[in-house]
C-alpha cells in the first residue's frame, strides 16, 4: 500500500488535467494515475518523412490498430462507428484536430425546446466563466463576433483562411449561409511557453511544434509545478469501497506490472465516455454488485458518438493540400432545430483544408477516381492539392440501448476486461447525415467543386465518447449530480464526457474541460461539507 | 523488374515476386512525369519493410492474387501483362479483400514519400517539421454578409 492521498485522479487527459490544475490551489495532496506515457513531441510523425504512414500504425486514432502497450482493446464489432482515442498524458488531445467550439445555450435545453432527451441540470451561463478560464489555459484562437454564439472573447487571432477556406467561404456566401473562422485550440502566436503554429499540417498525429493545445503542454506543466504528482504507466483496475460505502482508493498496476493499492479521500474519474464506464462496471462489491455508482443502472448506457458525414470536393485549382492546420472555418447554418428538415437538433460543418500526398492517393484509389495502372499519375495530379471539403458533426441523442459493457472474453495486457460497444445509428441521425451530405454538396458545388466524394457515417469516426454516466438531479435517472458527484458514493466524482446529458452538434473537448473546471470549483466551495 | 530485393523479411521469394509484380502494376513508372514505378528497388524495399508487421494479411492477399490469375488466365500472376495485373489488383481491391487494401495502402505510403516522387509533385522532400509551410492568411472581409445577417443562435 502507498501513502494515502487527498485526491486521486484517474486519467491525465483533457478533463483530468483541468481538474488537477484547478484543485492544486487547495494544497491538498493530489495524485493522477495515467496508463500512458508522457509524449515526446520531437518524436511525433510530422518530424519524420513517414508522417502520413504513422497515422496508420503507432499514431493511429484506433487503439485496436495502434496496439501500444499503453492501450486497451475495444470490442466495437457491433457498432457502425469505431472508437478513437489516445492513452497518454494529454489523452486524446494528443491526436485531436484542435477544432474547439463551445456548446450553445439551446444545447442544455433540448427537452424543453424539442421534446427529446433531457435538459441538463446546468446551463450555458453556468459554464460561461469556466469556458473563459479554459480558453485562457488552453490558448484559443478565433475571431470574436460569431453570430452563431453569444458574445465570447478570443485569446489569439484565427488560423489562416488559406486557399481552401477562401474557396469554401465563397460557396457559403453564394448560398447566403453562415460560416465563421473556427475557434481552435491552436496557438497562432507564442503563448504560455508554446510556439506559434507553422502550418505543419499533421495536427491529428500530434503537434511537434507544440502549437496545438494538448493538455500535456497546457494544464499539466502548471499543475505539476503546483504540486500535483502524475504517475505514468499506471493502469487502474477498480475503485474500492469501505464499509461505509465510500470510495477508499483504487487498485492499479504500476509500470512494472505490480498490483498496488492507492488509498484516497476523494476519487475523481476522468477516463472518457468509454474508459469511465469500463472502470465503474469493473468496480464491483457486495454493496455495488453491478458496479460502483450504478444504482440507477445507467452506467454504460446512453453512449453517444457524433455521427460524422464527410463531404469532400475536388477543385480545378490548387488549394492548400498538405499545408496548414486541418481546421479553418465552421458553419452552423443548420445547428438549431427546424422541423421542416425531418429531424430534431442539428449539426456543425467543420471545414477541412486538404490532405497530404498519401491520403490523396488513397482517397483517389479507393473511390475509383485514380485507376490502378495506366492513367494513375495523370489522375493523381487531378486530385493532388485539389481536395477540400468538410465534415458534418451531427448531434447524437441519448438512447439506452447504445451501451458500453464489459467484454466477457477480451482483456487488456493486465487481464482487465475490455469495453464492448453496442451502438445503433438512429433514424434521426441517419436523416441528419443525409441532410448534411446534401447541403454540403450544394456548398462545394457553389464553391466550384467539379466532383464530390462522400462518406456517412465515417466508420472510424468515433472521436467523441459521451453520455455513459450522465449528470442529473434525479438519482434514478442519472449517475452523478449537477456538480459531478456520484449520487451513490459521496467522495466519487466524474469529470469527463461520460457525464454529458446530450451531445450537442459540436466537438466536446472545450465543454468537457469547462465542466471539469466547474466541478473542481464546486468542490472547492464545499470543502468543509464535501461529503454531505 | 528487379530480380531480388531485401532478404531480411518474412516474405518468401515467390511472395516477393508477386508483390513486385503487383505494386509495379498498380503504380507504374511514368516517362511523362519522370517518376519511378512502385517496383523501383528503393521503393519496393520500403514497401517490404513496411509490410513486415502485416505479413499475414499481405501474404494472404498475394495468395489470393495468384489464385485469381490461375483461375482467370491459367497463368502465374507474374507472367501476365501489366494491364491485366492492374485489373486483377483493382478487382480484388473493389471486392474489399482485406489484405489487398492493406497492401495498396502500404504501397501508396511508401511511393508518395520517395524523394523523386515528391519532387515530381513540386514538393520539397522533407518532413513538415521544423520548417513548416506558408498558408495565406486570407481576406476576412468575406465575412461581411455573415455579419450583416446578424444573430442566428437560439437564446433560451
């Protein structure tokens, strides 16, 4: 047994980093257990000639393809969308694109507005100061004044529009539809010890420049300097409880594979919408035979991805190709519900700048636009640096039959049961995807595209993992309360995307982190009676 | 077509011959663009090295290719002309035979990082980092019609 700590955080990703930094000012003894390593940015793919190939191997978004020692397998055979993640200090922010929208006020009130799912127990105004604090910590670039949002400040100027952004923006203007420079977690100026973006173009394989805000280079250096201890290569097997039904600590495997017990006064889970229910379900006891914090039976249920539609245009003129951050502008023309569209809620278009030479070849060869053999080179040159388009990020509504459970056979390297995903695309999502494909095709055509390549849903696109330990005020209908504390176990908190009530139609990381800061602040305000 | 390539790999000599015949048919050399084929010795060696961790899938694909050649043409794949070899590869790729997809992916990865190929595309053969690239900032006055339209979010 190791020395007891005041706060034990499981997971050093987007939310674990934020909650650790915020709680550090309490001077409590805080330890974070992370199954991955500290990453070395000089070893990221963009520092090598094989930068595109590594996205298919050791830096793949799929843990099942990547198969690092620090990964755990995911059985997602029964899902049209496979899970994407990364296990390291920084978590999936190591590989995310840095597209960084906030939720909207309407996203917290979908039951009231549209009669579906549930309202959140908190609202946009509650999170607003934490969004702003997180923006400062992560370093957000953008342009103030977006008419799709309540007023919000920008920390740094937006990423460049470029040739691709210009062409597609003109397409939106032609149709009279909304677009705006994306808020990005990418430094466009030197910021907080990070260098500015130099358009490496490989954001989704880790940023060697350090311009992209992964939490290993944003929150964690501050948290560690403030006294938080991060233990890497420590994989938590279960959360233990004492006779009073309180969490007593965790059992984990250290970097040498030795099983250890870490006692703690408070346990905070920050393992994402798949890792968190996996850990909770694996933490059984006489008092919690179906997993800790699971009296409601909702742990692992209501899994939400964002079904993604990919719509890429082929243009006559050269655009940005492999240069520049993949993200540049967004459109929220179809964000709020319009009953005439045949579905409720809506989606965001995230405009993609282009792709590298290998991705161009694969796109062309597998879509039949580049022939095998004779004619390959001429056809390739019709695509190279001439592909640009967008993805539609569709709001996924919670459904209890979409689940994370424990696989009865598959285990990780320590013998811990792997998560099993059972997920069905809803009719609402299907209609939304179809709408996103059709409208984006109109945009790209108006922008001058001569051909359009589509995929919906993107099969490998399970980047966003939400809803599997939802928050709420009713213990029978939620897992944690309105400030992240388990209804069942009063010293157990959850701060990641699993507590989302609904998914909104935007990338979730900015909201995950704002929620983590809000929960940390709620804890600090209640330190004297935290467990009452 | 080169007779031999790297020997430090798990592929048999027959598998190597089939693989060379395949990748050279998929991406042939081009006099017009001054580019080598994917069966160029340096590129082929890169393909074989990269394919090592995927040996089982790739070997299965090569076996399927030989089998298809035998069924359709009663000939070894390596004895077929380039156009026929490309057609077989394309057909198997379209049928989503997993190993063929893996092999085509690896071929593209290795081919399009070759110095000669990158230069032919107007690229400087280097890694993105540390020099990065230039991207035009753009003209933000394009936003004027969006500003004029005004607020579109729903207040609650």
